[in-house]
C-alpha cells in the first residue's frame, strides 16, 4: 500500500490545531491558532473562553490545513482527535468535529489520549527511536516519568504529588510580572540572573520514593519575592534563574532514579511543553550521556501542544477505529 495520511485535531487546552501527517513521518501541513491573547488578561486559561474559541476556529482551520496540502477529506485515511484529558468543552468541540468528519467521509475515527500524543511525538521526528524508552513528560498539566514499552503500553514510574512543573513556571512568571504563558518568559529572564543568589528547596531530591513535588518550590519563590521587596540583595532575574536551577535539579534527580530502576531502555526522551526549555534539555542530555544513552527531544514546535503529534499517534494506531459514541474524557490517565 502507498503512503497513508492521518488528519489530526487538537483542542484540549488553549491551542486550536489541525495537521496532516503521513506514515512516512512527513508533516504535509499543520496549523495552530493560539488563544494566548484571549486568556492573557486573566493570567491563565479560562475554560469557557477556550471552548468558544475552539468552536469558532476549528472548522476553518481544518479546511485551511487540507487546502495547504492540496488535499480533501477523500485523500485522508483516518481522522485522529484528542479525546482527553483536558478542558472538557474544548475536547468536546474537537472530538465532535472529528466524529462528524469521520461520518461524512466514511473514514475511521481514532480517539487519542493527549498524553499519548506527547509520549509518541519524539518518534515522529526520529525514525530510529524504538521501544522501550524512558520518557519524562513535562507540561502545564503533567509531570511524569513513563516507561514507553510500545503503542498503548505505558508504565507510569513517577508522577507529581502536587503541581505540574509547567504550572510552577507559570506561577513564577505571574509572581515576577512576566505575564502568560510564563515558561518561555521565565527561561529568558533566567539567562540574566545568578542561580546561586536565592536559596530554594529541591523537594523530594534524594528521597527513595520516585515522585515529583513542586508546591514547596512555588511557595519558596513567593517568599523570595517578598524578601526581595523587603530589601534582600537579589533581582527578579536571580529568582528566575534560581527557580529554574532548582527545578532542573529535581528533574535530574528523579530521572536518574528512574533510569536506575527502569531496566534496559533505548533512550532518554523528553516531551511536553516544558521540554521546550533549553536549560532543561541541556541537563537531561548530560544525564543521558552519563548513562551511555541517546537523548531524544522533539523539535520545539512539537513540544508545546500541536496537532501533528495527535495525527502521528493516529498513524501509530492506523488499522484501529473507535466508535462514534466515544466519550470526551476530562480525566484519562495513560
Ligand atoms: O504541553 P503544553 O503545551 O500544554 C499542556 O498539555 O499542558 O505545555 C504548556 C506548558 C506551560 O506551562 C508553559 O509555561 C510551559 O509548558 N512551557 C515552558 C517553556 N515553554 C512552554 N516552560 C519552561 N520553559 C519553556 N521554554
Ligand atoms: Zn500538552
């Protein structure tokens, strides 16, 4: 059989996205409409605003994506959409649109777990990445270490017991007046600061249990900001740099533990929005090298939410199809 193509749809948070990806790992077209502007005044994603924006934008976005590739629905082999986890209004918009397109075109519907999209995304760009690999999944909603043994075969080795790391980046950004979304802004400011200036905790580092915790770090950042206002001798940039360094120490320590306990793996892989962070990538690359492992990270535009990773997960699942009454799931552990 020739090249097969999957249409992917993503709408679980604040990006409305569509993409066409082939089983030859080619992204034929992809479009992302960000809602950052709409949510910025509120300092975070407002679910009702997100759902309305997805509903208004998704259909024209899909039409434009098909037109970019010079294709119609008739040329597509399957339609893959995020069915959860995420903000339920947005997920429903994407999933119901995918169902309508699948019904009209008589193509299979493939319901994708958003986390699986992130977990398999490194294989879109890297054909040599084989199972099993150790995945650090770090996003706005999740912080997990997963042993990826195959498509649909994920063993969760660790998760956060409180906040996700992206959340901690976003709250730090808000505290430092950097606006939303915060991760990239904190990273930029951290480059100008001294990571040794502000003493911050490294929650759970050295502990025997495998999990993550960032709530204590977040509160310590808040206290540091208050101390600065009261005259402590450091800057916002020093706080950003010290926060990022503490976060990296936590990630590296927990990931090192997972590498030691996971059994043989082919690579250390990082994915999710926070994986766009250059300093985090550098630290993980060094950790992988110390364990004699290749380090794989998707290109930046495939780290934050996008539809190419959903289409790719659909490619990985080609041959299967989900019923048209598949529910949207706000919570859906891998
Ligand atoms: O994967 P993603 O786009 O959405 C979720 O599924 O959560 O991740 C978004 C998160 C946000 O918290 C954002 O601040 C963070 O990823 N992020 C970063 C960077 N770029 C995005 N965090 C740290 N450094 C970055 N460069
Ligand atoms: Zn995501």
